[in-house]
C-alpha cells in the first residue's frame, strides 16, 4: 500500500485492524527509503480519518525525540508536521516545541520538512516558527538550506525573499520528498521554486 501510495486502502485496513499507526512508525528509521516518506504521509492520512488513534501516537513520537530514548528521533519530528497537516488540533498545543526541535541537529532537517508540510495548509499557525527558520538558509548543510527554502516557499513567507535570492547560485545537490516522490534537485532550484511561490501569492 505504501509503495503504491494507496492511502485509501491503508485507511480501510486501519478500520479493520488495530495497530496500523504503530506499524507505520516502524518505517520511520531510514530517510533514504521511499517507504519512510510514504509512511509519514500515511500517518497524516490516519490522523485525518482517525484522530483518536494518532493522538495516542503523539506521546510515542515525543518520546522518540527525547535524547533519553536513544533513538535520535529519526522521522518523529517530520511526523508531527505531517500529522498537523491533516489534523491540526492534534499538534496545536505542541507547536512551540518545534522551535526547540530546530535547535537540535539530529531533528532539524526532519522538523523543517514537517514545518513545510504543515505550512502548506496552515501558514498562519506558524507565525512564531517561520522567522526562526530563516537563519538556516545559511546553514553549512545544503539539505538544511534547501529544506528551509522549501518550507518558506510553502508558507509564502515573503520576508525571506531576499535571503532566498542569495541561494540562486547554490548548485549543491539535495533530495526532498514532495508531491509524492523524492525529488533530486539543487539548492538553487529549490530556492527558485520558493521564490516563484512567493511571487504567485503576491508576497514577494
């Protein structure tokens, strides 16, 4: 189901059997695997259809993000954003925690992806977070630079237009899961798309 991105079938399975959410969590440990990203989407769809199931998973995700868990979080930060995209009420109270997760190197990139996914549908709920991510456009990590640009474009955050312009000559290769596939781009291409998004919304 995940390989085929057949989320309606996944939800049918969740109606028939318990524990689908827990199974999806098991796919979050390898961001180089397409199933990692499809499982994140699956969690979002599950949140939209069965919020009571995913609500129970939030505490598990937060535990994974706790250094005492020994797991280093992996996709947990990204999952919070994806769940919020489909059922914002489930994560509303923990939005302030996103800033703390951005400060940790292990959770920064997945949290940026989660912010981008959430920002695409709820940009007005991220007023505290968006200004905090702009400095990551100058990160030494090209993946972080690209994900920051991507998230700001999804949010239509016009205040970052000048900073995004500075990335238009950055040809470092990156990979971002977007539109249902892992896209192989350069930082410059991501920045260009973000700027086009800002212009399309009249915020640039």
